[in-house]
C-alpha cells in the first residue's frame, strides 16, 4: 500500500518531498501525468507511456500527493485519480475552490471571514459580434467598479492567476480604463473582471499554512511566511521580495483554521496555504525610512540567496545545492536587520490582528526554498502525514 507523488517536472519541492520521505522511511512512488495515455473502456483503465505501463503502479497506490503545477492539469489529475478510487491531497472539492479566487472569496465571505472588498462583473471588456465587429464595455465596467469601490485605487486580478501575474493597480479612472482594455478572457481569467479595493497593507503580507490529517482537527502552524518589500504593491516572492518568518497571534491562527474548515469542509485530509493581508492603514509601529534602510542592509545577503535559488546545478546535485541554500539562508537570517524587520512585522501583526483579511487559498504551495528555511515548516512532512493518516484509517496501516 503506497503513497504516490504526481508532477509534471520535478522541481526542488518535489525533490524535497522525496528526500523527506526517504528520511522518514516512507516509500513514495512516482505517478506521471503528462506524456501518458489514460485509457478507459469496458475492461477498466490503463495508464501507459510509450514505453512503460504504469497501470500496476496506479493500482498499488492509495493516496497521491498531487504536485502538478498547472492548475488545470492538477484539477484533471485529481478527477482522474479519484475516479480510479484514489485519495488525493488535495481532494477535488478543495482544488475546485482554490482554482478560482472568486470562489475562494465567496467561501470566506459565507464563513464570515473578513476579505478585501471584492467586486465581480461577469462581462468581458470587449466582445466580438457576429458580423466581425466588437462591443467595447470598458466604460460601463469602470462605472460599475467605481460605483462599488469608490474612486480610490482598485486592484484588478485574474480569477485563477498565480505569482502576481496580471494583478494590476489602477490609481485613477484613466489607469482603470487602460487596464480593463487590456484584459482578455484566458485560461487564467475565463469570464469577466475581478477587482478589489486596495488594502492599505503597509509593506508586507502573510502566507499561513493550515493542514488537516484524517481523524484530526485542522491545525494552523504557529509561524508564517511574511513577504515584504517596498518595490511593488504586490508582495509575491516571485517578484523579488524578501521573506521573513514571523510568529502569529492566536487570534489569527484561529481565523486561519476557520478558513481551512470553510474550504476543507468534509474532506479527510488537506493542506492549504492562505494568503492574507493586514489592513494596517495608519497604525504603523515604525517609519518607512528606517525600514527601507534596514532592507538595504539585507540586500547583499538576500542577493546571495537569490543567486543560489537560480543556480542551474540544483537539479543535478540536489543535496549539495540544498546544503548551500541552507547556509546562505542562515547567513541572511543572522543579519541584525533581518531581526529588526521581523520584529516590526510581528508587532504590526499583533497590533492589527483584528484587521486581517484573507483573500486566497493555494492548494499546491511552494515551500522547499522558502517556507521551510524561513518559517521553519517543511511542508513535505504534513503532506506525507496527511497521506499516511488516510492509509492508516482506511486500510488499517
Ligand atoms: N486588494 C488588494 N490590496 C492590496 N494588495 C493586494 C490586493 N490584492 C492583491 N494584492 C497584492 O498582490 C499580490 C498578488 O495578488 P494575489 O495573491 O491575489 O494573486 P497571485 O499572487 O497572483 O496568486 P498566488 O498567490 O496564487 O501566486 C498579493 O500577494 C498582495 O501583495
Ligand atoms: Mg497570492
């Protein structure tokens, strides 16, 4: 009875899961989901690549860690695996909600969890007509957005985008019309326009991990990843922001567990990373100039981290690369400025804990290169525990 891991390409997260499984003595089986033929007919199913038959592997696996990076492939993989009788981390109801930011926000809202004010207009900015012409809807959409979000800054985002891609800020109507004009229905933004009021979140936001093993209550980790910087209103690490490990106040952990329950519902086991912003407004516990100067002091040591992260040898020589990554992160974390900024964020979070807004749930979070080394959470461990908890209860170990 084994645990499977499914992915398109093995990145450091997947190598990290394999390494962790090895250290824990867990047998982990690779499940391909790209250049394979999944066949269904009256005799059952088969999964074969050109040279290899994976059907037996599929049969032996009871739980699969779904690490497909593309949301679409991941969702279909879940559907296929569940139809074949497998348990998947995360299960399809969870993936379904996480797939869409609007669906996630609707669930939070129903669960009475505070979110940024959100407006959805189910109409595209330009629509082709039957005679080859085009209807332009920007002005009307802008009117609707400004009617609901007032005339302040507006954030436009694709419903199922990632890495901050096409998340854009309109400071006035001119910006808004320009941004709306450039939106296109696409795989990451199927229908209409999703927008939010700009949250006054100062210079950081939070990524909070909540997980549930079969038979246990959901658990929120006591520390979180804060992504911080003054360069852009988006704080995604993908855009080069710095990262800090911060302790969470009990109130925020409670709300995060509530978020987990709202999305996990009856599913046996799951692992989610929630994105949250704190509406700090003017309630700041330090001044921007001081913090910016502290960020500057960290630049050298964080550049070293980025350099190692971008190192091409990481896949070929994972273990030695990983050791260098750990050392470089340790050096970054040892800087006095790191401690100073971390302290400011923690104080700010504590002070404004009741102004936390949750806005996104990630079903396949990255972790090996950051969450593990900064917040001290190796997500491979809870992922494997989730899988084991299902095997133990459903199949008697
Ligand atoms: N309403 C908002 N007000 C202020 N900042 C926002 C708002 N919405 C998003 N942001 C900033 O933009 C970043 C990206 O937005 P969001 O998290 O919604 O999408 P994403 O990052 O593309 O998705 P993923 O986290 O899956 O990669 C957030 O991390 C946050 O810093
Ligand atoms: Mg995000």
